[in-house]
C-alpha cells in the first residue's frame, strides 16, 4: 500500500513536470526547484567600510576589478541570504548595471563578455581579445603595462580559460588554450595565479612555457605553500593542472592569492591594475546547483574583503565588482535570512541576457553608477588610470 502510493506520487510528479515542460517549452529546465539550507558555518564576517568619503575629482592609483563569472543579482542576494544578511559586496556604496549583449548574440559567452570588459569592444561569442572582424584589440592589462603600472590576474579556473584569456591574448576562439597560455609569456604581467599548468607545460608544440617564464625572472609556485613563501618579485603560480577544485576544497586559495598579489603589486609608484575572477559561480549556474553557486559567491566575497582591507588602508584604490553575464536565469523564490536558507529556481542551464550588477568602492567609484554597456567598464577604467588607448 505504501509502495503503491509512492508509485502514484512519482507518476503524478513525472506528469506534472512533463506538462510544465510542454507548456513552458524550456527544455533546459533540469532542476526547477532546488532547496539549500546553509547553517552558520558559511557565515563570514564582513569588513566595515564606514563613512569614508573620497573627493569627486580624485583618480585612483590602483584598480582591482573582480569578475564573478555568471554572477547576477540573484546569485549575489542568495549569497547575502546564505551569509546571514551581510556581504562585503553589498556593502559597496556605488551600484550600477552592465548590459552584456555580445556583437552577435543577445546572450553573451565569457569570451565576448570578458573581451568587452578587458578590451572595450563588443565581439562575437567565443572570441578572445579581438573585435568582430577578428582584429586584435589591446586589453586593460596591456595598456596598464605600457603605462608602467604593475598588473595581476588571479582566477580559480585555468589561466587559459575565457575570462582571464581576454586580458592577455587575442584569438578567434576561446578553445585555443595553448595559444592563450602563450599570451602570458610576453605579457609583462607581474603576478598571475590560477590553474591551467597543462596548457603551459604539456603542449602539443613541446614548448615549455614555465621554463620560458622562469627565464624572465618569475618566481614559480605550484601550490599555496610555495606561493606563501614568495615575498617579492614577479609571480607565476600554477596551482592546478586544469581548473582549481571547488571552493570548499581550495583552502582559501582565492583570498590568499589576492592578498599575495596585492603585497607584490602595491610596490609600484605608478600604481597597479589587477583582475580577480570568481570563475566557478558560472559553473554552479550551469548545473543549477544553488549550493555550488553560493559557496563560490561567498568565496569571492571573502576575497573582496581582503581587497577592501587594503583599499581602506591605502585610500587610493578603487575596487569594482561585476560579472561578464548571468548564468542559470536564477531567481530566489523563497528563503530565510536568519537561517541562511535559499529556495532558488532556474530558467536555463546556460547564460541569460539580463544586465549584471556593478559595485564600486574607492576614488572614482561614482563613475560606475547607472546603467551602461559592459564596454563602458573598460572606458571608465582607461580614463581613471590615465591609460593611453
Ligand atoms: Mg570565466
Ligand atoms: Zn558559462
């Protein structure tokens, strides 16, 4: 009898799900209702920004740009809920929206989305550091290097993956991982930390880029302990063969790497520009996996806290947090801030076309309020750092 009623309810569930799919036509809907409860262990303290006021004409010496891949408003406010109602990200005083459409699609990928932010041009999905006609366009990292600033990249994916790739290479396809990795060799980037060792050292063309990078006087690290021991000079850290593991298995890699990168990059009178990516928020989105999304979101929020500590002391650093696009068409259909509970729903297992939030703190932050194209992020940063484009 028990088994029969169980059988009937399963049949009813299957019917209701298939009716829903037929009605809505969303073939991508895999997990329409995913419930996550976070118990206090995910709560981290946030940094108190206070009432620090910057003069409206002050330009920042340094800019730290955080990109939460796939981080839309729901991902951020899910993280806020999971963390008991507080986040470093949502403490930022200036907010805006970035429109993410690519040259050839209403819904961008991370190649075109990254290129818009890194190079200031709308390009076709899948392209990296080139315009629609496949012509290379200089990135913020390259322009900052020319202007003698120090530069850095810290990511939780392979360094050859689309988002960081947009800042260092110029290729027609994001899949040219080895060509992208080669972009780091002559980039002049002072600090780069992430995964992707295989694209540097296990290549079809037999070049060993790690050896080439060593000859350019970089300190090399293959794990967090080795990274921790480096106290000065340029750093190339390959912390995994491909991507880093998920947040709960990374041992605070992102926060530690941001702290290390800042400690190196800050020693330049011309200033620095650094891009930090919370790469895997997007992957949780593709899986419609609320816990994965929010652990990654909170992991990036901790790293934002590390950057904030520096910015509050330095008083000459602008921090910008944004995304290349939203992933999952995620929304919060329920939740409880006290319990850190989120009920999320998804409309897709891919990216969506809605604008993504921008948060800014520091000198020049007010330039980031409003609603604008993702390419404006590039233009605002070029203007604030006096880069020559
Ligand atoms: Mg990415
Ligand atoms: Zn994605």
